[in-house]
C-alpha cells in the first residue's frame, strides 16, 4: 500500500509539529504539500522534505489531485471555507479545534458532511488518544466503579500571551474539558455556569483568572473545572472521576490512582516487559532506522557492550556456584583498535 | 529518501513484535524479508505484508541485495554465524541480546567489527531508550546530584517457563542490570557476587529464586540487584541511584522521584502541552492515517463533536458575563440524519 | 500542679472516646465526673475509673465544685442550656459541634461569653489540630505560595445512618469544610450555593448525594466541596489549596504534596529522627508506663534483644575489617532459662 | 491508681526529650528524679518540674525508695553497672541502646535478669512502636503475602559528628536494622558482611561511607542495608519487605505501599474519622487541658467560630432548597465587644 499523501495547511507551531510528526514518527504517510499564509515559511519547510511542495492557496492545496488527505492547522476563522472545500473534494480532513469559530457555521459543516453520508471530518481533540484518558474511559466502561456521577477537573497553564482575554479561557482552555466531559459521559452538556473568584495577583490585568466552570449534563451529572492560566508553575491537566463505587484520578504526576470498593487505593502493576518497555523498543528501532538511513554510525549499545555483558554474566554464573565474589575477566578495550 | 528495507530474522514473540512495530509505527523503514526456522511461520507473515518475502536460509536473507539492514531475533546460539555474515556483507544489524552465547565468540565478533573500522552492530539493550532510564542518565550527567555512588536495583517477573534454571536468572535477567550499570556509571564491572537466600515456596523446584547480585565497578562503586522471577505479581523493574548529594528512583509506579539537597523529594511538572500530550498527538495522527489509508471511517472526534463544543463554549462565554447558569442551545442530533 | 478534673457530659461514641483519651493518653487531666441521659451507661463507665463519679443531671455535673472543666458530647439540642450553665459557673468547656442547633441561639451564647470578658468556650473543630491541616496553614502563612485563591475539597463517607437527610449533609458534613475555609482563609464566608447532581444509585432513597457546595468569602475567594456520604469506599477528606504561585494538597493518601514555582512537585523529607520517630517514642514510653503501673511484664524489646544486637554488630565490625562474611557468635537462648 | 514515679538518668538530648515527653504527653507517670554527670543540668531541670529532685549519683537514684522505675539515657559504658543496680533493686528499667557496649557484658545482664525470673529490662528499640513498622509486621503476620524472603533497607543521615568512625556506622546506625530484622523475621541473624564502596566525596575523611551490609538469618533469609550517614539531604529510613506473594515498603514519603498478588499496588484507605483524626483529637484535648490548667485563654475554635459555622450551614440548607447562591446572614463581629 502506498503512503498517504497529506497536505498540512498552516505551519505555525502546531502545524509544523504535525509536519515533523508525520515525517519522523508516523508510518504510512508523508507530507506531500504544505501551505501557509506566510509563503516563505511554507516554501522553506517544503524544501527540507523530499517530494514535498508548497502551494500558496489553501483551496488549491485541498483540490490538488496528488493530495489524499488534509491536516488543518490554519487560524480558526478560515476553517469553515476550508472544511467545506475538503467535503466538496471528498478529502478526509483532520481539523485542529475549533471546528469553526461560530456555532451556526459549525452546524452548517455538520449538516453538509451528513448530507454526503460519509465521515470525512475529524476534530483534533487529542486527549481522547492520551493513554490516561483512554484508560479512564475503559475503566468507566468496564462498569467496575458503577454509575459515573461527577468529574473534578483542573486545567492550569504557567502563562498565556498578553492578548489572552477572559472569554479565551472558555473557548481555548475549557473547550478541552467540554470534549472530555462529552467523551467520558457520552452525553450532551445542557447548562454551564462560570464563576469568577477574585483574580490572582499574578494574572494579566483584566483577565478573570482563575475561573471555575460548572457543567451539567443531560442526565444530571455535574463537572467542576478549575481554569487557571497564569500559575507560573507548569502545565497541569487533571481529571478525577467520582462514581457510585469508587473514584479514579489521572494527571496527578503519581500515576493513575484509583480508589475502589475494597477500602484501598492504588494503581496497576505493569504485567510484562512489552507493556513496560514498548516505548523503548519503538524508540530503539526508530533511532536505528534513522541512523542507518542517514549513513551515520548507529549510536546504541555496541558489540563491545554485548561482549562486556557476556563476560560479567559468565563471572556471575561462576559466583552462583561458589557464593563468593568472582573477578570479571575481560580483555582491555584499548587492545582492540576500533572497538 | 526511500524506505530502509529490513530483514527480520527469527519471528517468534520478539521478532514478530519487531515486524509489527516496523510496519505500524516506524517511519522510513519496511519489512522486506522475514525468516524463521519454522518456514511456515515466516511465509504466513510475509503473505500479510505487501512487498515482503520469506527467505528460508538466514544467511541468504542477510546476503540478499534487496536487504539494507537486519534485525536479529533468532536463538542466541545462531547469532555468531549470522553476525559475522552481516559484517561480511557490510549490513547494519540490530541484534537482540545476547550478542553470542559465549564470551570468547563475543570477543571475536568485536574484533571482526573493529577490523572493518565501521560500526555495524547494535545490541538490543532497549532500556537505554526508555524515557525513565534516559532521564536518570541525564540527571546524573547534569552533575546536580554529585558523584554517583550506588545503585539499588530490583528485577521481578511474575513467572518463568518451566525450563528456567538458576544460571538463566543471571544470563537473561541480570544481564539487563549489567548493561544498565555500565550505561549509567560509564565504566566496566570488575567483580560480581551472587547470593542465594532460601528460595521462595512459590519458585519452581530447584530454582535459586530470589537471588541477590552484588556488582563492583572499576572505580569502586557498588550495585545490588534483587532478582526474583516467580513473584506472581507483575513485571517490576526498579533502579535507585544513590549519589553524593541526593538520590533518584525510577520504576516505582509513582513517577520518577528525586531526593535533592534541599531536604525535599518529588518530581518534575510537565512544562507544556507538547510534552504532556505528545504521545496523544502521535497516536491521533497514526490512527487517522491508518483509517484513511484503509478506507474505513475515521473514528475520532466528529464534526458533531466540534459543533457541540462550540455551542457549550458559547453558553460559557454568556455565563462569564452573567455569572449565573446558562442553558446550552443546540439542535438535536437526530434532526440531522447521518450526523 | 494537680490534675485537671474534667466532667464528660454525654458518653455515647464520641464522649466515651474522650473519656478513654483523657484516661489513657492525656497528661495532666483525669475524668472526675461522667453523665449521660442513659444513667446506667454513665454509672458503668464511672465504676471502671478510679475516683470517677456518675452524676445524673448535666447541670449538677457542671455546677459540681470538684469539676474544673467540662467536655460537652451531649446531643446538639441540649448544648445551649449546658453552655450557658458553664458560663454561669465560669467553667471552661470544650463543646463538640454544633455550638447550638440554631443560629440565633449560637449568637446568644457568643454574646453571653463576650459579656463575661473571658474565653471559656472552645468548639470541637478538631481538624485545626490535624498535622496536615496545620501544615497547610503554616505553608499559607509563610507566604511562599503567594495569595491563596481557591480551595477544592472532598468529604466522603462510606455510608450514613438511615435517618440521614439532605440537610444533614450540610449541617454535619459540610460544617467541617466551613470551619476549614474560615480557618485557612481567615475571613468570613459570604455566600453559599448547593448543587444537587443526579444521586448515586447507592445512596439512600431521597438523599441528595453527592452534593457540590460553592462557598464565596468576603474577599472573593471560592471553595468547591464535593460531599458524598455513601461511597462504600472509606473515609476520604481532602483539601487542595490553589494559590498565586503554586498549590498544595492534603489527604491524598500519598503524603502532603506541594507544587511550587520551580516546575516541580513533591514534599518534604523528615529532617531528623525526632521528627520521624516522635510518635514511636511516645508510644514506647506510654506502653512501658502502662505495663509497669499495672504490674504486668513489659512486652517491648528485652535484654536478650539487646544482647543479640550487640553480638551482630560485633561481627559487623569484624566484617568491616575483613570485607568478607563473618559468622555471628552467640550463646543459645535455651541455655539461659528465663531469658 | 497513683502516677508512676520515674527516674530519668542522663538528661542530654535524648534524656531531656524523655523528661519532656513524660511530663507533657504521657498519662500515668511523672518524673520524680533526674540525674546527670553534669550536676547543674540535672538541677536546673528538676527545678522546673513540680515534685522533681536531682540526685547526684545514678546508683542512689536507682536505689531511692520514691523511684518506681528508671529510664536510662546515660552513656553506654555506664549501662552495665546501672542495669545491674536496677535488677538488684527490682526496678523496671527502659534502657536506651546499647544494652551495654560489650557483648560479654550484655550476656551477663541477660543471665542476671533471667536468674531473677522477672522481666525488668526493656531496650529502647523504638522502631517496633512506629506505626509503619508495626503495620508492616502485622501485614507479615497476617500471612497475606506468604513467606517473607528478603528485606531491603536504607538508613540515611544528613550528617554525623566529626568523631564518627566507620565502626560507629555499624554500632549506632546498623544496630536499628539489626533489631528490625530480628523483630520482623522473628529469628536470629547468623552472618553478616559489610561492603565498603568507594566513599562519597562529601563524607568526612577516613569514614567508610556509604556502606552496604548483608545479613543472613538462621533460616536463610537475607537483608541488605544501605548505610549512608553524610547525605546532606535528610533523615531517610526505609524498609522494603519482599515476600513470596508480594512486597511492601515503608518510609517512602508516599505512605505505605503494598504490591499484592492481584497485579496492583497501593495502600489502604482510612476506614473512618476516628482513624483519620485520632491524632487531632488527642492534640486538641491535650492543648485544651494545658491551657485550662495554666489559666491561659484557650486558643482553639471559639464560640464565634461555632456561630459562623451555624450561619453558613443555615444558608446552605436554604440553597439546598433553591439551588441558587444564598447570602449568609451574620451580625458583625465588631458589634459584640469581646467576641
């Protein structure tokens, strides 16, 4: 199967990240086209990627016959027109949030896709793919904790740009907890209340920060969210599920913590080495592939490392017999030029 | 740049994992050849991968002109001959441990590669690529904790196969801590002592389990390792560094923990969303690429999800003004067939 | 100085606990009088305590010339009259919450004590004496985290008696967080909102459980409290302070956790053995005193334990010289009848 | 029952702590006699305690008819003579470690007590009374983790006095792990090995620090102990039990952690408020007693605090009915002079 040819529209911070991701870590896809309203940025990026072109008009990029699918990382106000173009050309599109900047326009996009009868749009709510959120969802779906009742969420940023205003806390930060709530509870949110405590002395002038949001869902569940975007501390995103028979917390920096019906708290022990070191294996192979392709020396453990390990284990087996300390016998590395 | 064509030799549990990894998650490589002494297994696997062939003789696979690089996951006793073949053909090879099953043979492989003057062999000590071990190494190299003094390690498996004997605990389990010691301390191990406490009632008959290993390095540092391979609990691999000015532990199930000179303990807070959700972004894009390539519907957040989020945020901004609860206004999903 | 002669009024669960506490663990006080509306209960208790009498009427107990101070653990509706009697007789009184069951009556008690110009009443909000709350307060007062902004609280009980109704969640459970808020923020609460999510299937019929309370203080700080009294899990009381420059959490079952300005999280390391083992020393001495007073054999470490430790250390010092294992030399315990 | 009259011999750091403890926190005992080879120190201390005398000769103190029991906190070399005097006079004695400074002398003390046929001596191994060690012992005795196999211990001090030598690490620090091992495993230690890694640059000149001790017990269990007395970090004492079916760790700063057979890790949730706040109740009552006895104002929650709580709860109950925010109605504190 040939690689998917992706056009990445908008190559600011997030779009450039996606370009790098697809080139460096994603199997089965390549970046065929990049576009940005700053033409030079797109052209520089394209020049660095074999087989990649810059196209000046986002709609041309979408229409291009050598583009199979689109990643939309352009400013929100341009999304509506670009999404409709993707739908018109039948191109699958992964759209960074927001879908559009306007509720009515979002609804039009929904209607248009529904008329086509084919799911072409995915929105970039990436938390659904985070292993902690996915684990929490799986735990809820297992039924082990009984009926889900509440979520307590915290969403903290160390700082925000100077032009950040109070409504952006809702639209850009809270929007993730909105999706988390809908994802975890699998129902719509029916009312919302934003509470504004007296602001932190460290918050930009005029910004209501922190804020507390209270969400209520169709079945009467509630979610409270602390939004605090000028903590100066770090990026902290936390969700605690409170359910009929226990609770579970992610994002605590101390692993996932569950409290169950048995009067105990804790987490799960990794069952085996594939789970524990899966990331290490992936990284090992990817770096080795990268080094070999680029013709540079591989920089992982060497044959000497293998020899040294063998020599130590040999002495260990000898000590297993004797019980006492055993000297390790090895030639000196200097005696083998190039080793 | 064209994809690296990899031959995977030996497609048992570990080799098959590597085949899947390269096909599903590694960018820039594809599995061109598979080989196994069980011919049918290799042929079945090859049939499922576009452009992949099964080759019956591992040495033929290594010599094949359409193979750029080799992953060796064959039984240890065959490694020596296969590694020498890789060196002869100038093919980079990633070799699962052990390098060879015999210290003298390992040394011959080291010498042969050194004579070629080119680093072609990497040994599969994957822990060096684990983010916790890499973080511990970076912490040590930063000098913040002063001179490294000791390591306390634990290596626990829930169970082992029935043919596992006492020396395999050393050769197959301890070997990882041997490499971890050499990697972290960056010096050779000069003596080793294996202590055998009275065995666990749950250990297989005749197996010395648990064992305690004491390693001493060239500069006089010491490492103690608990090896316990029939715990019945899970896979637990832990390393605590004790240094002049503090200690740090990985593998505790509660995140990396450091104790520093300031009389406090703790860990690091994620600085931003790219660090926190990097894995989520990768997974999001990979799943989307896979769904689009295979022609199935994408299963991530939909346009409706984007619309719903917009509607809730809109009400939130309204509540930000009023301070009270605001009902969310949305059309019903049923009113849009296909949405 | 002679011991304080205390009258404990009401010897149900809580009052009986206080009686035992004063007799077994409190220095400088003894229970001189007990009283309960179930006369037999008080008489049985008095009979078991040297020098303790049962008095049938609580007002007589308060007035008794051989009573120096009063602990009030009687039902709430009787508090007003008993408190006023204590004030009249100038007796210090420790009153379990509530002060009275009625706001106006509470105010009358406040006025009466104020008129006397002497502080005689202490209310039993014991959390102020918990080392975690005290530590959190000290951290706030140190100014290190900047201006306090929010509290997130959870108050969970495994179950409640069948007659527990929705307003008791407020009066009996939330009341503690009300005091915690006033204690930590050192200002009055000016408004309150109780939110009632759809109840847990495990909650008693008709009970609004869980509830969410939102408190607002005079300076605009906010507190949210989850109240959930039929979790089936355990007793979980948690408070997270969110402040201008960091946050701190108590009650997480993983020690006190702070997040500070430095991008790190964690806690404090015990500075010395007196802090680490202070409780152990207290317990050691108290048990030894109890055993000696009662004439039973002391059950702590024996002279033999001291001898064995000395023998092992002696061998250890020998090994310190030799580096190798040293056998411990001891006579057999059986050779010394009675040892 | 009258209070136990205790003589505290040696009122340096530890002895003075014991004097304060008995006076301030221990029920049923009082310090009747103090003694120190620095006569003035004993006399000053005695003067501050009602009914307490200083006695110049420790043997006179032991023999004094108004002394019921003895706490020995004198230097180790004087213990033998003082212990034998306690035995001679039939006085129960709590002796700080070491029992004596000489194995043979310890054995003579054991024999002498055994001949008397009455247990009079308790040695001050206070860890047996620490709730974490006691909890670990109880867990072992429950049988839930199967046969105990190993202990991993760490014993770290921030610093030691300048005259501390390598054998004192064994005699003064390791001695605690010696007793912990004997207490937890309930059997004698039969061999010991001390390993001396290259010393920390931060250790005093000539001190072998850190050290690793390996203890072997009669049944073949093993214990490894890291001893590191110049860490500069804090006081860290940790013990991990490894047993047939799981492990448990105390002293991790993150609460007691168990790993069990179920593939999970964690700890216990407090079952109720008496367990969670027992210490708080004790402290509350002790402080109240102390304040009342000394005639100072009590400094705990006041009647005003009780009134404020009642007013807020009243508003809360109103909000429970209405669902919306309710203003709290209170008189101003200033309107009540003295409140």
